């Protein structure tokens, strides 16, 4: 019914405009305000009906028209900034006050080829509807950054094997962002997403039982908080497993400690100070990790908590984080 035109506007075919034209024809030209109001109401009603009839898992040839608004551009930018994928609940949380409004707008962005989303079979394998940039959306974001599309790097499909993990990373990031926004004393200075470490990983060496091992370091994120006079650096590890991992000591703690002391870390971030944050699934699993951290003498360089404790209200100031060198839990901003 509608075709995609230039500058982000979809052009309606004559059939759509004919309906609107009938409304105009039945209003006296002398009463232009009434004509405008009636036409607008009828047009909005038609478009709302068209949006409701749009299929969920495929695009139509002529979607209802839309202008690409400023908020739409910010949504596209956010999808790119959050490692190339956002869940529907995350988009709603960031940009909309209601679910229906978010659904209708994302439906239009999908139909007009700004974003992609799963087909029916893919949707069964993920916990919620997810969105990533389509080529047209990538073109918008590249234009906003001043980068030619052929030089612009963007994720053109999700990492299907770890969608749930990537959504959990974004949830944690949004919780930190919102907690900082609500606080007068803490500022989120920067966030480096996992994709940056995957593209440009640091390689470090460390010792294990007398052997020299090497490992690439790819945290799930790196961020910096300003808390009054302190600037604290954090590396994030989101753990979705439910079974104990005896290799956590060798594969995560030892290389993590070596990374904080390495030239590669200092070259990348300017200092050799930082903390690893590990968010895991259960108290039992966290206890196992704490035991391994004590074995490695990690002291205050590894902080552990569980998903059910890490919320906007608790993530910064509540004592929900456990360390190997302390019996009692501490807040994230704990200063020794």
C-alpha cells in the first residue's frame, strides 16, 4: 500500500490517498480547519489500522508511511552502541513510556528496513524479541558518525549461540547507567563493550602449576565510575552457567589478575588499577567462585554477586558484592 521514498518518508500509493481524499471531498472548502482536522483523524485511524495488520515475521511490499524521527535515530544509534543488538524490553526501557507505542514504532522501523528481527523459527530460540541493524539503519548511523557505509563496522546479525548472555550484559549496563543517573555522587564516565575487546583483544601470559600459559582477554565490558574524588575501573564477567566450573580458577581468575598487572592493560587504560565484577546465577555457584578466588589470593580484585541481587536500587551502594578477603559483603563503590 505504501512504498519507500527518499529522506526517510514512505510514499503512499493512490489507494491510501483516495480514502483520505473522500474525507476531503465531503467537507466544504470554506471550512479548512474542519477539513484538516477530519482528514487528520481519518488518516491516523487508517494508519493505526494498517499498523495493527502488519505481519510479525515478514515485511510487506507497501508498509504504512513514516518519517524517521529523532528518537528513531537514537534507537538505531543505541542498537549499534550496545554491541549491535537490543531486546524489545530494553528499547522500551530506554525510549518509550508504554509497550503499545514501542511495539508500533519498532514494527514500522522493521517494515521500513531500518532494523531486522528474528523470523518465527529464530524467535522460538530467544527469550524475547530482539533487534539489530538492517543495512538501511546502518546507513543512518554511519551518516550520523560521518563514516562512509563501506567503512562502517556494524553487527549484521546476532550471535545466536549467546543471545541470552548478550541481553544479560545489556541489562547490567542499563542498571549501572540508571543507578548513576539517579545518584548525585556517581557518574558513568565510559563504557567499552565486549565487541571492542573481541575485535582488538589483549594477549597476556600467566603461570599455572609451573607452566606458562597464554590467553586472550575478552571481558563482557569495561567501564569507569567517578565517585566523588575516586575514579574506579571495572571489568565485567557475566556468567550464565548453572554448573560449577573447576576451570574458573585457571581460565578466568589467574589470567584476570595477570591482566590487571600487565603492560597491555596499562597501555589500553592508562593505569594498572581495576576490579573484576562477576555476576552469576546462584549463591552456591558464587561460593565456589569465591573459594577459587581465595586460592588465587585475589583479595579485592574480584567482586562477586548474583543476578537476583544486582538491581538498579542496589547495584552501587548496597552491600551485595562478595570478595575473597572479606567475610561481609561490600558495596560496589567500596574503597579500601
